[in-house]
C-alpha cells in the first residue's frame, strides 16, 4: 500500500466519522470520496491501517473509527489550516473590538471560541511574569492613605492601598510617581526588583520609608498575582455531545476541566511545542479524565511575537480539527492585535 493512499484513506475515514458520528465502511468511502481504487483495495488499505493501530473496529460494527494514533497522523499531515472568510474575520474583530478592559476581552474571547467551535473554550489570562509594566499611578485617598495602581502592557490592572502614620506630601508623591515610571515603565515584571531597589536613595531620609513601602507593595502585589488563571466557556457543549462522544459518562471530563492546575499544566507544556497551533489528543493529555478529549491551543501576546498566554478549545476526539485550529488561531491573532494596541 502506498503511503499517500493510506493517508488519503485515513483522512477520508476521519472526515466521515467527524461528520456522521458513525463508523466508516469501505463502501461508504468509495461512494463519498474519489480515491481512484476499487473497494477491495480500500478494504486492504483499511486492514493495514487497523493493523498499524490507526483505526479500530468498535464492537461488532462493520465500519471503522480513528484511534488516537490515527487522529495524530491526520493532524500532523494537515498541510494547511483553512483561513477564516472575510465576513467571519469582520465578525470576530467587531465582537472583540468593543471590549472595554482586559476582563471583558478575555470574557468575549472565551465565549467567541466556544461559539465558533461548539466545544469548551479556554482562555488563559496574560502572565504577569511575562508582562511589562505600562504605568504606575499613586493617588492620595485622604490624608494618610495611598492607592497604588499598576497597569501592565496587556491592560491588566492591580490596586493596593497603603496606610501611612503621617500625612502624605503631594510634592513627594509627584516625584515618586515620576521616578517610579521612569525606572519601571517597559520593564518585565521580573526585572522590577532590581530596577527599583535603590529608588529610595533619590529621596530625603524622612521620605525613604514611604518609597520603600511603595516599592514593597509593588513587588508583593506582583508576587501574589503571579498565579496563572484560566477562564472557561461552553462546557454545556460537551454535555450535549456526551452520549455519543464519551463511552461512559462525561463526569470525569467536567471534573478535569474544573481543576485549574490540570489545564495550566497542559497549557504550559503546549507552550513548549514548536508548532504554531498545538494539539494534544487523548492519552497525550496525560490525565485520566481527558482520555476521550483533544485540546487545541495557540499563543497570543505582543507585537514582538512574545507569547504571554494561550487560548484553546477542548472537545471530543471526534472533533473538526482543521476548523477548531482555524478558530483558535484567528481569535488569538485578534487578541494579540488588541493587546498590542
């Protein structure tokens, strides 16, 4: 059997199974696809694919379904990811462009992916560790309370309040605000301790305590907020498909999705992949509850190409891989454009 024909047969089986949810037989392949060979030849090819572990026969059905290994070969041999149509691109852009802040951007993006794919959508918040500081604002709230506001280049905002044992001096606050922004703006958050370490030396001794307190609040806030977060939408999509796409119950899948640490581990591992769009299929997720699912993700970030976080879609093994990969990549590109703006 030629390698190319085997791939053609496997591709046809995957496409038909995704479309019909029914095991695929040789006769159906002959009728639906122009493979250019006889039914007997296709049966031989299917036997070889089954022997190689790429397809399997469920129960006593005469048809075959792809295995994890078959889906993996199918995904690896995808030569192109179909682009979104112009109306689809405009719809995505219009929906995301109306977001008012980072939380709204993330919420809109996760709902959009769920709608486009009909599966569970996952959007990871931009990592503070990989973000840069855009601005620090100091606002006196009353005579002795100071509001410290941190704004990152991804639009993330963190606020903390400091209480002092003496009245705040607006002139000192103005100088501190200016020096903080000169020292910190544009720096990755991991670089800030070194950048701000000697800032107190530029102030009078009686003001050094305030400077140290503000710097400590900045560093502590970033340390506390370094925990990654993910947002999900569309779990009902999996529940609706549960009876046909999962052999037992959808319960273990939903339980796995509730564990943020599981999703964050997968996202972190997939960030190391060389592929622009990364796919984990079945057992590749290395989690018992996700054995009958696939996870498609890609990174989004800033204009320099630095990936700050990932977006993705989780669905059954029998998912539309090209369509899911297209949707995830399209939304990620718009997120990058929005954050860069």
